[in-house]
């Protein structure tokens, strides 16, 4: 649960801004969107595998650029 404590003299706008930033950093909304509908295990595996491939390609490209 995300919680933000108001400091003395802090405006509501700055408090709301801090709360929104904290929610974004905790990735709460992305988690809610992901869990909105049931996802079969096969789709979960496929999605994780695609993410893993993207990450490995990215690291490979970065290492290739470094040695040029």
C-alpha cells in the first residue's frame, strides 16, 4: 500500500504530485493493468520469453557498439 504523509504547510498539489510519483515508481498501475484479465500460463511464458529476448538483444547490441 502506497502512503504519503503530509508535511507542515505542504499544499495538496505537491502532496498529490509526490503520491503520483511514488505510485509510478512502485509500478502499481502497470501491475493492475496486467492483472485486469486472466492470462493463461502459456501466454505468461510467451511474454516472459519475448522480454528475455529483447533484453538479450539490447545487451548484445550495447556490447557490439562498445568494441567498434
